[in-house]
């Protein structure tokens, strides 16, 4: 089954690399047989090149902004800097000041910034945002169906912050986001914190929206007990759904995830 899971991982990495490069996923399908770790390395290098550019100028700008009142910076962010430059500056600005600015920005603009952000550079700000702000931004990203940005945020913040974002999503949307999360070691913790009745709905969402690949990828990253609970809750009471799940698992080569 390792080969099948590797193909799922490569598929997820292609989706994310396409976003970074501004290309369609179809143009990168030739990478499907490349190890996921290598695609991830390429994506990280591209991200580093984009976010690492013009650092001396950006640092001077951050230094100069230290004497500017927060309300003025809020206006500058929206009227002068824009989402891209704001995202680059977020990785350099002091955490408390970054949070103070974020709290005064509207959710649609924060969602624009999030789409340009490398969360690893701004975790000092993201991890301190109040739940209400995270929820507002998550709802906006959900409206846009921007699963990749949500996945980056879920994988780059503490579990309680990620949980607030996931609470705004239905089961289909959780599957979409989980598939593109970078650090999937956190998925067991996040899924375990979800209400029990959601476990039943994941398989139905995978069936209805052709997201079996995302469900099986999620199952592969859960601990054994939690995976068994999801499979049992989602499939045991619906023989027809269980049959379709087994066919989908066979097509993807991951039958053992359902045993």
C-alpha cells in the first residue's frame, strides 16, 4: 500500500505546487511519479525564493513602520501595501504589533493576505489571533473555496486555533482542506477533537463529492484507533456505501485502510 499512499501524497503536493507557481494542476501532472518529498522540496524552494526576495528593503520598511500608529498602518496595508506586500511584512513585524494590525483589518482583506502568506514565517502572529478572527477569516476562505490557504493555516498554527477554523467547515470542506495540509501529523489530534457525529459524515461526503482520495489520505494519517472509529462510524450502518468505499479503495490501492 505504500506506493498507493505515495501517489496520493504526490497528488496533494502537485496541487500545492501549482498554486505557488500560478499554474494549473494539469500542467504539472507529469510530476505524478516523482516522490512527494521531492515535489515538496521544489515547492519550498519556490516559496523561499518568493518570500526571501528584497529582504533588506522589507526590513527597512518594517523598521520605519515602528513609529507609525497602528490605525495608520491599517490604512496603509489596505490602500498602499496590498495583500502581497502585507503578507511579506507579516513575517518580519513584531508579533504584538502584527496582531494589533490584524484585529483592525476586515476579514476579506485578511483572507487576501492569508492567500499570499507563508504561515511558517508568521506563526508568531497567527498563534496569537483570537478565535473570532480565525473564524471570520475561515468563513471568508470557505466562501472562496480556497482550500489550499486553509490547509496551510491549519497545518501552521496550534491545534486550538486550527480547530476554530475547522469548526467553520462542513465534512466535504474538511476533507478538501485535510488533503492539502502540510504537517499531517496534526490530523489525528484535530479529528479527535471534532464532534463524534462528524465521523459518520466523512464517508458520505467522500461518496457524494468524489473525494475518496482525500478520505483515504486522511485515514492513512490517523492513529489506528481513530481510523477504526471513523471507518466503523461511517460505513458499518450502510452496506451500499461500504461497498462503494471498498471499490474506491481498490481503485486507489488502499484496501487495507478499511480493514
